[in-house]
C-alpha cells in the first residue's frame, strides 16, 4: 500500500517511505510513501488538469450526484475493512467504526450528493439600466489537510462538499493515520468501473507525508485555489501565512478549542460530561464531584478510551497533567498512562481548577477534564467566554430561558443543550475566534468550495 497519488499510483519521487504505527500496540503496521513538495506538485498538476480539462466540473450536477452515490455504496460495501483500518491505524473502536464512522462517511457523501444538483445563483434586479444574475462556480483545485482524530469523518467532511461543488483536490491525511485515506482514494478509482462514469482520475489525489513538508507544500502552492485545514491553531496559523505569502488562496480553518460545559443546579438525571472546562453551579458541585469519583471506578481501563495517537501527543498530555498538579488543582481521578501497551491515558479529572491555570486555558487534546465552580448565570457566561477559542459549548439545565440566554451569549460555533458532541452532516461545524473560520458540514460547507460570479447585462426600456 505505497502510493502517493491516484494517477501515478507510485511511491514518492524521492523514493522515501515512513512507518505508520499502531497506537494500540506501538508496533509498525506498514510503510507508506513519504510525499514531499515534488509529489504535491505532481498531484496538483493532475488535479489542475482534471479541473481545467476534465469532465468533473462540467458534469451536470445530477451526474455528479449519481457518481457520489455509487462511491457511498462502495464505502458501505467495504465497511468492515475500512473500520479495521481505522482501528489498526488510529486506535478507533472497531464496532463503533463499523456502526457509525464508516456508514456516517457514506451518509455524508449522500448528503452532499443531494446538493450537487441544487447549486444555483440568484437573479439581481439592479437598476433600471442594468440587470444581473449570479453563478456559483467551483472554486478550483482544493487542498485538504486533515488531522488524525477522526481519519474517516475528516476525509469525507472535506471531500464530499468539494466533490459536490465540482472541485478537484489534493488530500493530505495526518502522518499518524494515512491508511484509510489511501483506501478511499482507491475506492474512488474503483467507482469508475462500477458507475460507468465514476470519479475521474485526478479528481481526488491523496498525498501521504508529513506536515512541514507535504502539508506546507499544499499551503504555499501557487496552483491551489483553496486550502481547507483542520488541526491545531498553531499549524492553522502557518497554513494561513503560507496562503498569504504565496497566491492568496482562499482558506478555511477548523482549529482547536477549549470548550466549556456549563452545568446548572437544576440539571437532572444522568449527565453526559465531556467538556474540557466544566463549570458547575455551586448547588450541585459537591454532588457531581462525588458522582464522578464513583463513576470513575467503574470505567474500564484499556482500549475503549481515547487513544493518544503518538508518543509526542501522549507525552504532551502527561505534561499538562503534571502542570495541573503543580499549579494546585486537585486530581480527582486518573492522571496516568493506562495499560502496558500503546498510548492510552486514563480519563483524568481535576477539581479546584482556577480559570488561569494552564489546564484551563490550553487545548490538551486528551481525556483531561477540569471542574470549576460558579454562582450566577452571568458569571458562567463571562468565564465560559474567557478563552481565545470558540469551537463548541455545552449547557445542562432544565430551564429553557437559561438555555436560550446562555446559548446566545456563548461565542462558539456549536452549542449543545442537554447533550454533548451531537453531530450530523446536516449541522454546520466550525469555530469562532481562534478556533478558526468557515463551516464544515451542513449546506454551508458547499459554499466554501464555490465562487460567486456576478453577470451583469444592460436592460433597455425597463418597465420597472
Ligand atoms: P493535531 O494537533 O490535531 O495533530 P496538527 O495541526 O499538528 O494537528 O496537524 C494537522 C494536519 O496538519 C496534519 O495532517 C499535519 O501533517 C498537518 N501539518 C502539520 N504542520 C503543517 C504545516 N506546517 N503546514 C501544513 N500542514 C501541516
């Protein structure tokens, strides 16, 4: 399984390869091509040619829809293997992958397939002398740079709306999790024989490689029209800089978060707690801490927990935990690696966390939760918003007025009320503030891959 782009199906120009390692066992799974600038050049050439001369952007939307539907069927048919790939490569739970991630990816393709023939502009009345209309045209060659945490969902979250829009693309999966993306490229190729007119060569190109080389080459490429990035705020800034200093390509960024979850006194029943900064109203604080401590004892240690996909990330999380302890937070539970093998960390909960502690301010990207006590709604809103990030937030309350007020007051791209981590392709996802801009998922995502062109024409003897 060593290839860089779909058209050449060959290894990297340099001949180099790198290991992809299982986070479950720490063992080497296989080697994949180490793409670099020259490989990105080749992939962009293929994508450019497919955009400028190929059928994909020129097909009627209904044809693109038909082909995307076939592609989705192929994913369903290969669900088992695909789920296994993400389990081996990214430590994802196999059962969940097979039941959720993989069918979800196919569902996403179908969602955007449905959009492919509904892309249209507006008519513009303008003045008595002029009238116009808008065309929505594919933005061109797109670079997608994706992270390791949801290899399959990220791939289709980016690729599906871009396909619907009629774009061609170069995708760089994270160096930690390159395998399923290669399979998806392979299935796109297979769709050709199955659907008669499948996804043509050059439309989806996958480059496996590292961020500072292959990723950076995408950000700074002069012939990529748009880069869509999901990852850390730090690297998002680099991508935007590279875009600015090269060809001013369009950019959308889905970056880090430090999402608050606000639990009010009236919260009832089982609470699904998942936020990284959990604000708990004082009336139920002690009860909740006690409940969490009890619950922690029942957690199964091992594979089910968030795998930390590589050693660097694993060490980073443990360093944050040490910081938390040093800064005076109380470790309620967890705090250590779990199991002998792989990069898993125990679900970790700190209490007595102050707003200015490192664990309360920086994105940890691991199973570490900070509990903070608050008194009033205003205080909760103020403290929840006291972050540079604005990706998501959660509210737990039975009071509709409180839920409405808080959801409007929090500066974040998605607010979950009495639930957490609820997603669907129908629901736009993206950040405020330093969590980025642009929206993946939802119909908004199609707009990210379209230009609006205004066409203006004189009108003589207008009656109006
Ligand atoms: P995370 O912290 O979620 O792993 P990163 O921001 O480190 O996120 O990586 C997300 C993606 O960005 C990966 O595919 C990675 O290879 C890529 N990447 C890393 N550095 C750069 C860079 N300088 N330019 C472009 N892409 C990069």
